[in-house]
């Protein structure tokens, strides 16, 4: 008996709860929304209403109608926020939407969805991006509830593609990249494709680059390659590499990929540029020996880029310039050793005892050895620079319709070549007549071409 009594009392409680909302329901059904609000306010004044899903459901439903009606929306400004807050509290108490389904609550969901979508279109066309993104966010939110719970006539539709797309566009135009990417990501993750969606794939890929998020970048790169396999995505890979890898990481990856033989001509160029353009920040703490290593690695990358594409004069030019810079570094060091030796001898002339001392002889021999040691890599760099600059020169000198950049490269090349052959000629002076004449002839050829390429 006690058990039956409990059941009976429970039934009375339920009926009493339903009875509380009877008048409110009638008022809403008869479109008497403002009287319905008075009734709702009375019900919500009861502290117990906070824990009743019905309370929040009817508040959501009523304010969704305020939001839908143009006049009431102005009177009850922010009705969509109140409705949304009520729905979140309702959903927390009734995640299966039982009350909503039993009380024809789908109309309230559509009020939020359709009104937000229409307001979004209006403000989007007005280029009011903040407002458009605000409304489309609501449109997406409530269309998701509709489609996920099969309240739409299209039972197979997972989400509203149009709302999501417009939300992404609006946030993108509002310069809110992270939010725009969030919406585009839903379409990309669902493998929505076609030429109309090409730009959102690129947008997300660039987001992965700029946010330095390798996981996101790899995800979007994979999606781009899958959905648009005929497009060239290598520039984006190179961009991520250039912006987000440290110099050491670039070096390690270069060694790994080079050994595997997987590097393209374009990527070799990117590696060469990375090693050649060591920024001031990268140089912090890097000694001269390591800097020299990176310069040689840059030259190696540019040479391999040329070997992959022998028509690309830029690769040969870059290799030649790197070796020219290495030559210049060693030339300066050799000159410093010569000056130090001259200064040592000059000082010793004033003090014969100092000149005769063992320490003096050790210093002299040390400077001579240093100079000789430096001259070997200096001459090798000069020879290598000539080889690669002349490769570039031969490719471009007779080319028709050269670009401004190509003319600039040619003008620099002939100047560098004339400097190197002048250096070689002067070193051969009085020592090797044949070599002197050969180098002098080369010097004159390139010197005469100064500034001729326009």
C-alpha cells in the first residue's frame, strides 16, 4: 500500500507541475505574448522554478517569439540572448529535449534559427561584419539543434552548410581569424568540396602557418591535397617551414630530406635561402665557424636546386653569390693577417732585440701559417663563385625578354666576376705571365659589361 501511495502522490506532483504552465501555454498559442510574459514572470518568481526544465523551456519559447517579431524585438531588446540563456539552462536539465518535443518546441528553435539567418543576411549585405557574424553564430547554433535532433524534413542533413559558410565569411571579414577557421573547419572536416570551397581550404592552411600550429597545418594541408590534388601546395609547405622552424630545425630537416632524396628544386631553393639569410636573432650565439658552415650549406642547397632544374638561373646565381661572400670573408681574414704581420715587423724594426727574440719568430711564423691556411679556402671559394656565376651568365646573357630581376642578377654577376678575375690577375702578377694574361682577359670581358644589362 505504501508503494502505491507513493506512486499516486508522484502522479499528483507531475500533474500539478503541468498545471502551472497551462495558462502560459494558452497565451503563447494564441499569440498573446506580452500577457504570457506576465504569467511567466509570476511562475519564475517561485524559487522552485529554477530547477524545473519546463520553466526554462517556456522562457526560451516565449523570448524566441519576441526575437522573431520585428516590433517586439525592438521592445524587448536582446531577446535572443535571454532566449539563448534560457535554452542552455533548459538543456542542462533536459538533455533529451523531452519537454520541448512534447510541447511543440521546434517552432522556438526555428524562430531562433530563421530569424538569425535572415538578420545575418541583411547585415552581411550591409557589410556590417560584426553584426553578421553575431547573427550567423546563432543561426548555426540553432540549426545544429534542429538537424542533430531530426526536426528538419531532411532527415539526412547533418548541418546547415550555408549558415556555417556565411558565419565563416562574416568572421573572416571581421578579421576574427580564429573564429572564421572554427566554422570553416567544420566544412573541411566533413569533406565538403568543390571549387566554391577552394578559398576556405587555403584560408585555413594559412591560419595553420600564421598560428604556428603544426598539427592544424598538417591537417589542412592533407585536406587540401585530398580535395584539390591538381593544385600546387608546395609553396604553403615552404612558407610554414620558413616561418616556423628554427635555424637548427631547418638544418636537421635538410640533412634528413637530402639524405632521403625527397627534396624538390623549389624546396632546395627554400633551404638555401633559409641558410643564406641568417637573421640577427639567429646569429646570436653562433660563432664564425658555424656561420661558415651555414653558408656552405646554403651553397650546397642552391647547387642541388640547379641540378634539379638546370634552366633556373636563379639557383646558379645564388650559389655563385654565396661563394663570392665566402671568398670575401676569407679575403678580409687574409688581409687582417697581413696587416698584423706588417705591424709586427714595423714594431720590431725599432727594437732589434725584440726582432731577434724566439717569441718574435714564433709570432711571425704563426701569422704566416694563418695566412697560408686561409688562402686555400679563399681561393676555392673564388673558383666556385666563378663556376656558378658563369653558369648563370651563360643561361641569361642571350635570353630574350629578360625580367628586371634577371637583368639585375646579370649586372651583379659580371661585377662579381670582374672583381674575382682582377684579384686573380693581381696575385699572378710577376709570378705567372700566362695566368696573368688569362685572368686579365677575363677581367676585361666582364668589366666591359658593367651596367649593360637593362
